[in-house]
């Protein structure tokens, strides 16, 4: 038996050693990936700063070119308006295509919102989180109600004994729940 204890100790030692090697390998790999991502982020930041200066130089050039034939304030105003329009167009291009209003979608929304009982428009087709499936449809009448739905058990018929709903004082939270 003592020989087996010795083997168990060797197995445990081998497992610990393999775990340490795996940790070091993963740590080195993550360190390398982080170094590459840090370099890429720095290059993006520098390119953004250079693009900002290039845009400022372009705006100054445009303003000075307009100032040749116009007063300085008018040239600056025209330059500001042009930059505002460019910013607005770029912002519109950055929005996802699904959220952009189209004439067809605007007509559908206008038609759907007429006569809706929901305050502020129509009821959402999906949960507010945007995740998951749409809400399940609700039946207009509960089974067995208003003349009885087809196939629904009705009180007084064979096999149709309806059990009353449990009262709050009848339920025991410690009791196991069984499903039929």
C-alpha cells in the first residue's frame, strides 16, 4: 500500500506541475496579445489626432480661400456651416441601416399608429431589451370560458372536473411541487 501512496504523490506533483506550465503559457500568450492590441490602439489614437489637425488645416484653407472674395466673418460662417453639414452626414452614415427612416417605413408606422389603444404609439413587437422572441399571443377568451373552448374541460362533464384554484393559506412553500 505504501507504494501506491508514493505513486499518488507523484500523480499529484505531475498535475500541479502541468497546471503551472499551462498557467504560464496562457499568461505569456495574453501578455503578447495585450502588447499587440496596445500598439494598435496607440496607432489609432495618433492617426485620429493627425486627422484632426488635417481637418483643421483644411477648414482654415477653405476659410482663407473664401476670405479672398468675402469679408472674414462671412468666410468663417460659410466654413462653419460646411463643417456642420459634413458632420451631420457622417453621423447619419454611422447609424445602423435598420434605424434609418425610409419613406415606406414612415408610411407603415403612420398607418399602424392610427387607432392604436397604446399610449404613445403601438405596442412593441419584442421585449424592451431587444433580446429574445416577441411576446406570445394572448387568447381572446380563457379555455372553458364564454361557451367553452373546443377541447377545454368543462365542469359537470365526465373527465372535466375543474379543481378550484388554491387559496394563499392552502399552499405550503416547503411542500414539493409536482407537475402532471
